[in-house]
């Protein structure tokens, strides 16, 4: 009230606005003196907030005259309430009618601008790590651009985060959004809003202790005096704010701030609902697209009819959706398959086990018959049970099976068409397969021969000879040819080893033929050559004929007596079999000589070759051969040639090279290079090995001293520079281990030693020294340290597990007593008695303790379980709804199953424990919003991987991966992660047994765990369980492979494991590539230097005996500078980092890999 008492005698309050108002009021009062009634009216005031105040005149004096005014009514507040109600109704209508968030926010800024009269209104909403302006009105564009971002960024443009992992926000807006405010200060409200009607006054009067942190004061700088920041908050979470600015002072009184807080609170509720609806719409749209674009047919059957189908189902059957839904689904099934399909469908609906997938035929709209496979599940559709069926067209697979059967019949026809005996035997000589020709020679039928022992069917002397040959083939893995005579018939048998997938000989193939006539012809040739032999004995070396037969056998039908001088074998020893000669070839030259012979056989070009032989008496000798080939009628190739001894010539050539190569070779073997630095000129001199170590071409000058710093990491260069300067100043030598930087691979390590060079006056003129590549030694040290750390950790966990298990067992005994007696006591006491509630608390506490002991037992792998064969995908899918409730609405749960994973054997309840513990940990690690991803996949680990990972056995594993976007973990935390009772949570918020339980369960099921995490980067738990059965794969795609996956480039393949080398070689050749194979780095380097054409890519293993893949790539690039490189390895990525292979730009392929993975990788490299 502004008026307490007003006199009629002209003593009106000074708040009256003008004299006219006073005169009018007096006139009306005089009229009332006559009537004696009361007066009601209003008067204008000078008060800005309450300009119109009604007054009432009610009392008369003793003479009956109006004496005073004793009541004045404040009507402005009533009008204010009316305006506020109207504003709320308008806001409610706006929130209910807006269709989108964008439309609503645009209307709101206009509404609030009209309501407050402020010249500028804006709204900020949470987006990623920041709260940029969503929409504004009245702010200058430059102000909006400069002030939109509140997040502080580092030099790399990444958000700066506080210790809790939240992005640090600037400005008073950031303080409100992060709730950094003191409600006791006058410019904050209890609801967390900021307001002032004079920013200039606020800045000049606020004490240092009351100043807020990280303010920008840009609003004041732009001339805004009245400012209010009202937060958008819903369910305790601030997700934006409204901002009101005006260059006039006093535009935002306290009553207005209260009104705005009330209105914005309602907006927050509406906006939160809009955001939730938008997320739901996007989720529904995502799953709709998945179903509509699935390559498999998806149908739902209820009451024998199809009530839902996707587009793929239409293409499989060729029927329209209306036709498919109009008839019972069984009408579309082939008549012969209908009983089986109905049985499968009904058993599924009853919940009984049914074969999956089920195969049957359909008749398409066009009359074609197609094979389908079906997998289904029972679901609820419109409140009743229905079948969800996934359909895949397997027609092409069925056709392939028929073709395979026909091929087997064709192969049998071919085997029986030849007159040669063909048999397949096991290592004991038992017949596994035989053709008709072999059966006829044995005097029985082919069927009767199966399973019989072939040695028992020969005379003793022949059987003994054959058994020795079989043992030789099984032992050496090389083919053997034997001859014997039976019943006057000369037989020649070729024994070929058959290896299994492990590379071991487990069967022997036999090819036998009658060579009686051939031997007679050869005898005649020998006789005719006797004369020539006498003449050839006079010629140095040996004159020879060498014959290569179509079946791969070879012999020297004629050789002069000099054969013994050349090979230390007689002509008779090699007349029918050249194996003794090839046995004398040096093992490093044998393959090259063989390839040269085959090349001459293909092209019929003259054979030239220099090679080494290793002889029992003469030792290592050099030979040179030249021969002219001719093709015979039976397809054999016959060479006429000469071989001479060139050992002495080679010794002379070698002596000329030894003196200059000794130093280079010793440096190459030891990976040691020498260097020299001239202090005055800063010129440097390097040895060839140092060029190779640093990745430079020896034909070019070394880089200038000023660029040497690029060869080392900054820390190593700083140490080297200090050591060089100290040696120059004092003459004291230095020895350092430095980390080097490689352009095309991971960082390496170099050991360097330097010493001063002085002149005759003792002055240092330069520095000379040696450098050695110690990358492999450093790698070995790191791997040894890793293994030791893993061993210590495993031993520690095993010890803690035994202790935890023992404690849990004993503790359970005590808990059993407590629980038992508590329950019995409760049965004897009425719930109304005071002691009842006390005993109830004891029972509850014991139950909670029992939960802890169960976790301890899980950790120690002593809990009772009932393992079953599980498919992780289906088991996890049944848990997703529960897990989403567990982690809350602010965190997304992403499910990424890998199809066709194999089964594992474990207790289903243990899988529940694992996922609940991992998801709860992930939820607690996520601040505000984030995501948790659950994945499954298949993984095969070889022995090389298992040797470096304790607890891993070679074989196939099913991987369960749980990842989160939380704040991550340090290495120290990871080292203690699975220890019982270890926790990073606050006291009372965790038992520390969750991850210990996961660890125990995985170990109990013969699995192992890998954890990957960095602070601020989330965490990923990878759990590997052994696959216990063959994986059931989905039907293969009928689409032809993309033609662009093949290539015709030339690839140098280097792999020291023969089986992997051969496998990779076959893959590459079938993809169309030209392959040059090498088992050793030195061999690969020589091939690269001598190859006449371009080599497009080097595909090399990472770790090899002579040098690693990185060193090999450097050396090969010296002669092939444009060659691309693909590293491959059986180690995992974090192990390979020890070799430095995972730097950006490096091409890497993880072993084992499929042909398609290899093809994709190669095309990515060549076309990238």
C-alpha cells in the first residue's frame, strides 16, 4: 500500500501525479458531503510499477461531513496476476500446438521478447560437449557467432575437461549450466538463475571473493545492462537456458524473474518430451529401415496366414503382398514339403525344439521351384502368439551339391579309364581307394580291395621293398619311385605323399605302370651310346643327356665317365633316376636350378646355369652347365649338354670381392654402421649399413647434419646433441641408446658410440663412431617384461582367488547358522513384538553377506554351475530389455551381434552375472549421457599369439565385447582391476567384487579377458570363450564376387612359415596376381634386385629370423622406391605396436585372414 491516510482538506499524497487528478477527486468528495454516501475512485501516481491505485472514502466527521480516506487498494498486483495468467495460457497453447522443436523454440523467443520487452532473447541447448545458441532474436550476428561456443578447447581443438570428465564451460552462461552459483549472492536466485539490471554496477560493486570463475563479461562489453539467464532443467538435469538482454537498465525486476522461472520450468518439461519423442521416432525409423532393406525374407505367421512381410519376401516368391496375405502360407510351399513345414511350424509354436534352419521348397509365381532355409522364433503379435520367420534362398547351394556329386562320378570314370594302377593308401598300407586297373592286377574287384593291406598281397621280397619306400615317403614328404618284377612283368610305381591341413603326410598315392617294353628300348639306347661314351671320356667335365618325363620323373639316359668327377656318382646310378644328382646340389641352389630346367622345358630355349654342389669327397664345388632341349613324341623333354668344373674361376672372383665386402658384410650381419662428422664443415660420412638402417639410398649423399634431428625423437636428439657437445668440449667418448623416427614404419632403437678425432695439437676436429640397430633387442626386452608382468599378475590373481574362495566357503558356513537361527526365531515370535524387527534386520544383513560370498566363489571359480551349449546372440538378446532398464534412459545400449558365431558351453546365469556387472560398471563410468556397446564375434588364435598371452590356448573362440564411452582407466587401475574388493567408487557405492566375479567366471569357463582403456577414452572389455562345436554358418550369398576384387599386379611375398607361405601364394594367384615367393628376407632382397619387371607390392611377415618386416621393407625400397608395403602378423594390435607397425599410413593385415579379407585389403592399397 502507498496510502495510509489522505486528508480531504487538500493534503493529498505527493505520489499523486498532477493537480487535475486532485481537483477531480475534491469535486467528487464535495458532492458526497450532501449525499453522505461513500466515494470510490482511482488516482494516477508517479510510481513506475503501480501507476493506477483506487481509493475509497468511507468515514464522516461529527457534522456529517466526509472527513478522511482510510483505505487505498493496490490494483496493480491484481492486474499483474491477470497478465501472468494470460501469458501462461498463451505459452501452454504454444507448447501444445508446436509440431517440431525448431518451430517451438522460434515461437518462444518471440513470445518472451514480447512478454519482457527485452530487445534480445536467445536460447542455448545441449549439443555434444557444448551448449551453442539454438535460436536467437535481437542479438547482433557477430555477437552470436563469438558467444555461441562456451567450451574451452586445447591447442589441438579438443575440449578441455574437468577432473570428472565434463567439458569446461566459460561465461556466466557456463556457470549457470554447470550449476556453479551461490544462491546467497543477490544476483542468483534459489532456482539457479542469474539476473542483474545493471551489469556495469555489478562489475564495479562485486567483491573479489564474490566474483564467478571463467566469466567473459562480453554482454557488458556490448552495452547490455539488464541481463537474465534462466536455466532449462528437467529431472535434475540442466540441458539449456534462456537468455534475456537489454541495453536499458532496470528492465528485469524481481517479479519478472520469478515469472520467467515459472514459465521456463514449464517449457523445460515440454521440451524434454519433444526430445524424447524425437529419439523414439528415430529409433523406430532405424528398425523399419533394417527390416525393409534386409536381404533375407522376414514374415510373421499367425493363424496359418502371413500377417507381415518385407520387400525381400516378395522377390523370393514373386507374389504380390496381397496374394501372400490372402491365402494360408502353406499353399506357397511345395506339396511334397508341406507336412514337414507344418510340423516345424507347429512345434515352434508349442515351444518344442526344432531343427534350425529348416530346408524346404516353394513354387514361385512364375512356376520355378526354389529351395529356402527358415529360422524362426515365437513372438507376440497383437497380443497373441505368432511365428517370426527369416527366409533365405539356398537354391544355388543345392545346385552346387548336385554338381559336386556329378563331379565325383566323373572322377571315378576317369580313374577307371586309364590302364595305369591308381590307388590311395594310408600309412599302414591299407587300401582307401583303387581303380579297376589296379584291382585287375591284384586279381580282385575294386570293392573287394577296400580296407585290405596291400603288402599282404605281394610276395615277401616285393612287400619288403615297397614297405621301405612307403616309410621313406612318409618320413621325407617327397615322392619316391620303385621298380620290381612280378611274373615276368616290369612294374614302375610312383609313390606321392598326400598331406593334411597340418602339413603332415597321412596318405600315399600310388601310380603304377608296365614298363617292360620301355626297359627293352632303353637297353638298346645304352648299347648304341657305348661308343660315344668312350669318346666323351676324353672331354673335360661330363657330356650328358637329361630327360624329364611328363609325370615329373627325370633321369640321365646317357652321361660320360666324367659324371663321377662332377657329381661323385657313376653314370649307372643316374641312368634311370636323376635323384642322386639333385641330392648333390647345394640346398640354396636346388630350387633355382629346378626352376631354370622347367623354364627351358616350357620355352625350349637353351639351358644355362651356374650352381654349387656339395660332394662327399671334394666338398663344395662350382659347376657350369649348358644344354639344348628337344621335345620327344611322348611329351618328354631331352637335353643334350655339358657340365664343367668352374670352382677355381669362382675362387678367383670371390677373392677379388672378399677384401672390400668383409667390412660391409660384418656390418650388415651385426646391423652396425660407422660414421664420421667434421666439426668445421659439419659434413658427414656414412657406411652403407648406416644408410640402410636410416632408410636412405647409399648411392645418394647422406642428409646434412642440420637435418639429422629428423632421424630421432625430440628427447633422443636432445640427449645426442648434449653428448656430441660434451665430447667436443672434453674429448670424453659417449655411448647412448636412442629412439629413431621412421617415415614408413614404427619407431626403432639405435645404439650409438662416438669418440673424438684430434689433430697433432690435441684439438678436436671431428667425431667418429658406430651405430647399431637394436630395435629387435628392445622389442624382445619389452615382450619379456610384458610376459613377466602377465605371469606375476596371473600368479597374484590365482593366489587371491584361492584365498577368496577359502574365505567364502568358511564364511558361508557361519552365515548359514545366522540365517537359519534367525528364520527359526522369527517363526516363534509375533510380528508385533519389538524383537521381531531386530531379528528381521539380522536376517537381511546375513542375506546381503551371502551375496558377497557368492561373488567371492565366482571369482575363485568354485561356484556351482550347470554348463549348457549356448548361442551368445540369442541369450544376450533375451537380456537386452533388462539391461536397458538397468542402465537408464540417458545411456544408449547398442547391440552388434555377429552372425554365425559358434556355441559356447557355460551356465546361462553366469552370462547374466557377466553382463550385469560389466554394464553397471560402464553405467557408473559415464557422466550424464553416453553409450554402451555389446558385440559378439568369432576369433581364431594361433600358437604364436598364445605364447605371448597367458591363459590362451590355440583354437577358435567366441568373443563378447562390452565397450563404453565413460571416463576410462589409467594403467595403475587396470593392473588391479580384477582384484577382489578393489574399487574406484565412493565408500558405500560398490563392493569391489563385480569385475572379480567376471574374472572368475571367464577363467572357470577356460576363457580369458583383454581390457583396453585410456583415461577419458572409455573402456572395452573383450571376453573370449572357447568355441565347443562347429559353427553353423548362414547360407552363402548367390551373388558373384565383385570383379574389382581381383588384380594383376606383381607381389613379392615373404613368409618364413612354409605352410602360410604356400597358402598365401595360392590365395594371391587365384586372385589373379603374379607372385614372387621367398621364405627368407635375404632371398626376397635378392629376388627384388634381380626381377626384370616392376614389383608393385611387398607383402611380408612382421617377425622373421634374419630381420623383421620393417627392416626388410626399408632394404627393398632401396631398389624399388615406389613399392607398396603390406605387413601381416599373427600378433594382436597392441603387441604389434612393440614392433611399431600401427602408425598412421601403415598397411596391416591381421592373421589369420580370409581370401576375401586379403582381396579387399589389396584393392584398398592399390586403389586407395
